[in-house]
C-alpha cells in the first residue's frame, strides 16, 4: 500500500541519499502537507522537529496516514514549580518505550521538547516491570519495583499510575494499558493475572503476562535524593533571608514527598541536581537523522525560549521559589546544538533560504490545495484540469462509502483517479513530480460526504485584543483559576481601560470574539461607562441604513429585466477577428458566458477572474463593443491613472477602425478636455469613457449607459461602485480581477454573483519563478545583476516614501552603470509620468517605486521584481505586483523579501507561503481562496465602514450586518440570551489533560459555542482525537455547556443547580403559563415537578440525586421546552 503513496517521487531518493555521511541538506519550496509525506517516505529513522505542539500533532497524524509508524513526544511543561502533568508524562514515556522496541520510524516533537530531560534508556528499561503467570516472584519485590517505577500506593481502587496492596493481591493500573490488572501471589509464585474494568467491578479477561511501564520520568533511589539535597544546600549559600524562608518551605514539602516515593514525578525541583541520571531525547536516538521544519523559525524560537526560561528563573529565584542553578532544569543551547551537529540534518523550508542552488539543496515546487468542501463543482473541474495536464491524481476518502460517493461525483474521470480509503487531513500538488494528492480534509467532512463549513472559532492568545458583547474592547491576559460559588474553575482574565479587569467564566467564552478592524492598537473600552454600548448602537443604526439601501438596490436589480442585446452581426464578427491572438480555452469560455448573459435579457453582474495577461481585457472589450453597437454607452473604471490610460490606448486602437469614439477622463485632464468629455458623455457622442475615480464625480452624466466594467475592483470602495450602479439599476456590470478580494469571492461562491475563471495561460507564457527570502545586500546585488546581464529591466518595490530616496542612492552606488529612476504618489504627475515613460522606453534600467506599480504598467522587458518588506503587504497586493513581470516568453523572477533577523507573524507567513506555493500560471483564483481563509470572509454586501469596524470589531460588525439584512428580508432572528449557569461542581479542562494554555482557551471557546447534541459530540470527538479520552470533569463541563446552549433560545436568565435544589430564573413571566411549559412539565413528570415560584424564579423538585444527574434531567427539560423529543 505504501508504494501507492511514494511511487513517482524519485527525488526523495536523492534527498535521503545526500544525508549519508552526516551531510546537511535543505529542501525548499515544499508545502506543509508534503513535508509530512517526505518524512513518511524516510528510509532511515527520523526525528522531526516542529515549531509548535499543534503542528507536531498534525504532522504525526499525517505521517501515520501514509502507513509509516510515528509518535509524538510532547514538551514537559513547567519543570520549575513542580506541577505534575501525569497525562503528558505518560505520553512521553509511552513514546520512548515504543522507540526502545523499534516500533517508531519517525519521532515527532517540538523545538521546546528537545530541551527537556528524560530518563536514561538503561533506567527506563530497569523500571519496566515484566510479570508472567507462574513465575517466581514475591509481592514485596513487586511493590519495591512499582515504587521505583513511580507508581503511587493508594488505599482505594487505583487510577492510572497507582497501585493498591490487599493481602496477597496487587492491583495496578499501568500507564500503558486501558484497563487495570490484579496480580494474585501464592507464596513466591504469581498465581493469576486478571484484567478488570476501570472501576474494578468486573473481570474482563485473564492474562498470561503483563508489562508495566514506568509512571515517572524521574527514576530515583533514596541515595540519589540524598545527594540531590546535599547539592541543593551548597547551591543556596548566597540566598537572602526572605528567599531562604520560602525555599525552606519548598524543601520541607519535597523531603516528605521524596520519603514517600523517590521517583515521584512531581520532584522536578531536583532535576539540576540529578542530571547524571537523565538525558535529552538525543540519548534515545541511535542511527537517527533529523528533519527541521522551517529551520530559521525553529532556531529563532529556540533562542526566545531560552531567554524566557532564564528570565523566569531569575525572577523566581529572587522570591526563593527556585535557585539560580535551576537554569539547568533544561538542557543548554550548547548541549542541544552539539547533539544536532552530530546527526545528518534535513531542513524543510516553504521559502528559499538562498537565491542560487547549491550542493545539498533541493527545490520541490509544491503547493497546498484550496478548500473545496463547499465547492464540489469546482473540485470536479480541478480534477479534470489535473488529468488534462497529465498529472497523477490520488484522492484520500477516509472509507469505502465515501470513496464510492466520490467516484459517482467524478463521473467519467473516476477511473483515471486513484483512491485510498484512508483519512488524510491535507493533500498537496507536487508540480515538479506532476503528482496531486487530495486529502480527505480538503473535500470531505468526517461525518458526511460533503459539508458546508462554518466560520472557525478563533481563540485569543495572551496579549490579543478581544471584543466582549457587553463590555467592549479588552485585552486577553490568559486563564486564571479562581474559587467561587460553583467551586474552583477557570476564568478568562480581560484587561480594560483604567486598570479595570474582568474575570469571565469560561462558560461565557461565546460572548468574546477576537478583535480585528484596525492596523494599530485599538482603544480599550471602559466597562464602567456606556461608550461601547453607544458605539454599538450607532454602528447598528448606520449599518441598517446602508443595508436597507443595498438590499433595495439588489432586489431591484434582481426583479428588473435587462436589455436583450442583439448579437451584432458582421460588425461583431469583424471586431472579434481583429483580435491578433488565438483565444485560449478559458478565455473563449468566459467570452461565451458574457455573450449568454447579454443575450438573456437579465441584468449581468459577473466576476471575471484570471491571472494578469490571461486576456480579461479582451473579454471586456467584446462586451463593450456589443454594448455600443446596441446604441448604449460603456463606463470603464480603472483604479489608477496609468492603468486608465493603458486601457484607453487599447480601446482606441481596437475601436477606432469601427468609428467608435473613446475618451479618457482622469485628474490629469485639462479643464477644456474635461468639459468636452463631459459634454460627449452626456449627449451620447462618446461611446466608451475610461477613467479613474473622476468618473464618479457628480458632474459626470451618461446619455444611456449599458455596461460598467470594473478593472481590479478590489481597489475601489463599495461606495464608489454603488454610486455608479445606482445611476441605472438595469445596467450590466463586469468586474475583472486577478485576485478578487475575499468579500467579492465570498459573494461569488455564495451564488449572489456569477463567476467566470480564465485559468488557461497564453501560448509560450512561463510562470514567474517566486522566491521568498530574507533581505540582504548580496541577495539584491545577485538578483539585479543577473537581470541586467541578460539585457532586462528591474522593478524594486520600496513602499516607504520617507526613505525611498536614500534607498535609491544606495542602489545607484551598487549599480553605477545602470540608469535608475523612482516613482511614488507624492511626485508631481509630470515627474511621475516622465520617469514611468523613461522606464517604458528603456531609457532606465531600474525603477524603484511604491505600490503605484501594482496595477497597469505593462513592460515586457522588465522580468525581475524585488519587493522589500513583503511581509507588510496583503496577498492580493503581492500577487498583483508579481503580475508586473513575466509578460513575455522570457522566464521572470519575483523576490519577496522580509527584514533580516525578523520572525514572520502567523498571517504574514501564511500569505508568503501561499504565494510561493501557488506560482503556476492561473493560480490567482486559488490564491484568492487562500486569502479568504487567511483573512476570513468579508462583509457580504460590501461597505467596509472602517470607522464602525474599528470601534466594535470586525466580527461584531458582521453580526450586526447579518441581523440587519435578515430583519429587512423579513427573516426571524432568534434571540440568543446569555444564560448564567451556577453549578457546584469541579468542571474545567485540567492542565495535565491539555497542557497548552492557548489550546485550553481554544477548547473553552469551542465548548462555549455548543448549542445541541451534534455540536457537543463534535467537541468531545475532537478532544478525544487530539488528547485522548476526556476525563469526567471535562464531560461534566461539556454537559453544562449543552444545558446553556439549549436554554439560550428560551426566555431563561439563570439556572442554579446543586445537590439540594434546582432553580430557574425566567425573563418572561408569560412563558410560565405557556403551552410549551405545560407540555414540557407533562413530558418530564416522572423526573421532576414544579415547586415554589417567586418573581420569575421557579424551584423544581428533581428526583435525581447527584449534581450531574440533575444537569441531565434539566437538559431533557430544556429540549422539551423547545418542542424536541426527550
């Protein structure tokens, strides 16, 4: 089966053979999904280092999907304050034991985890207990071994990592088993080994033997502990008096714990003093190579991790919590780097570390796939294109049933596609090997053949700005544990203006969204004032007015009949034949789409998407020509003067032989020229008018406009576009873009607009070679020199006007023989146009400019682009900039650089990765889909209203807009109340279950969003998949969230549950006498009955005993109140 996944990847053999002899190799241009595939194909044992826990778990899962054995070694957590994280510790030990047995081909871990100390292989082996039926053994020796292995003795039924001694029986719950065992001794012989249910109430089987893995990573004996305490006393000689008092308290506690069990896993305080008994993960790796995922990011992250650790030790040592020597609780940078240097290394980078290739460097040129879950038709088209291009296509479908469904969907192409009934999160496109893997996660949901995705729940990190529905904009300070009415629990701490802090119960995480809406830091709200409430009301009023106008406009456009344009006859054919090139397949299809729209009599609102130079303009020209032939006018709107004038020249050349008058109206027109153009537009003498925003001025009137063409529509605000559209509700609109902004794409994919995609490149066109790298002067010199040497020209984008002249002077010094010109928006129009003309006429070799070149400059000899600080640009911007080169048959280069020594932010890295992975001709549409995922779907109807978004946040703004539109369309908006649940129970996500605070916040957010059984089960399934079986307190937390979700659409304000009573406070007194209440009480009469009422609060008598049983009864009661079956 593995051959199915690896055949065709001959380059892998070269990569791995290059590692022989302790070499170091770099693979660049490789997408994230292909990194896991490359690791799965390893012929040698491999240590894979990822930059985060989430990434490591994803890689582990995907490697296993390819049939290669892999395990994840998580980081140790807090080793300074002695907090036990048994669940994590047990996972690490399990991974090490599998490694010892040779069961693991790839060990995946994180950069942080490789610094943690682990038991030595010999100690791990010695602490692993083996029992066999009828072998000679004493119960005393077994107990001694269990204590050394870190098992804790208890008096009740043992949990994982515990044992109980009762007479001649030893009950143990091994950390490496799902069930506990009971070993019966008869004198010095093992009489029986029985497997029990976890509650020890039933025997589930008998065993011939048992292997018990150690439960602790600190495998110490009494002598080791004595030595450690001596070393501690030597290390604390210079402590001040206050620190000594606290250290004395800690050591007193440690000595008691160590006396009970020297191998107590919580004795991490002793690590620096018993290092000879420990080793790093490298001590367990024999014959391993190492793969480093994004080396630059990993090694920069390591430096930050060490600085944070050393700084924390210094702060804690001042208070006596630790000693200065606790800096050695983790391995040193020197120790880790030394271990890494002795192993063959494979660097995996999505970006290019250098411009020119070198020995041991391999360029794979692969890309991730867009998400096709909602777009099955687009997926079928994608597969057809891949097959037509001669690529091998392998689709992962999870199971046979979904595989059959997929084959039916693919129709006649089903037999030309290979399938694997295996789950794979994400596939990739290997452009160099001409192979495409489609992951089940790219097209399928785990629970259905195809799914409609919901907006992902984005959890805030510490330091992120958030928006609370009632209190407004605050700053996330992280989770904190507080004891309150309902017992101890986790709260999200939020910082507000005036040093105000709010501790939000995690059950109310659904009231918090991540803030987005401004590049700068937003102003914090004051929860003691009503400023945010006022801003929210103001935004709601403004949004409702805007939505009313737009909904009315779209409704009119939908109802109104457009003009049925005649075909055009001989003149139309003559115009089409005047096109000097042969139409590409995609271009012909788009032309047909527009022709059909114009013939149908409906109002056209079509989005035309295609890469720069793929022929969008010709499609627009034919629509414009047909419009003018019918006696109507065309408005051609461009975002820049340069682009408007370029379109004007093209239109004039093509339309002049047919006697059609064209004009160009921009801010550069003289008053006399503007007056003539306005006159011709008003009386109909001008058939086509091209212009920038000047076309939107009040003095521009049309005699009879029939078509609006918008080029690069993402550059216009909705107010501009809607102004033209309101001139006549029945005009046709054709929007063109190489990368439509997410808002536009969202509308198109949602069926609000029609879309045509031109994805077929012109003949002889080559894709632009895209390089993402750190900026350096040698890099700049090599790239520019290479282009100038072949007689070409260079664009350098430097988007900082204040420093542009200084940078230009530095470039002139580097290339004294080259003619250098500059261009930016603060130059006079005459100076700017003169410099652009010089570059166009080849009187200049290098143009250094701002993003003014993003649109409209078509210079075939300019085939190298260098963008400085590309990490500050949007994906659409970068793609448009890349379109400035590669306009001829010559291979072009685009270098997107980021500052040396800087670490890319998450979104910046995603944008640059998407850009480098999608370098094919025609990939603009795929990039727009990725931009949609990176930035989130935008305002569906368009108006940005930045002022309101900055004040209330993007998510709140979209919610208010959605409600306004639903209200205007007469749709019922269910009122969601924020129900307060008061339950005396220990319910939270334990740190030992989910160590990462960010992950816990994320899951609290998911749990708070539970609304029904389906969403509850999805959360539990997700938790189990990533962290194992959820403990009882997590199940209880999820049940309480379900109760809150079910009651949120009912007039319920508060539910109070404890062992003594159940009280529900209702917000609507009439609801207490409603038919819904009567029917629910009848349905639940066997389990509960109504008691005392007092001002909307009702006390219920519930037969169930425990708190969680009462919660279950209330869940059924809420379902009954909603009219659901119970």
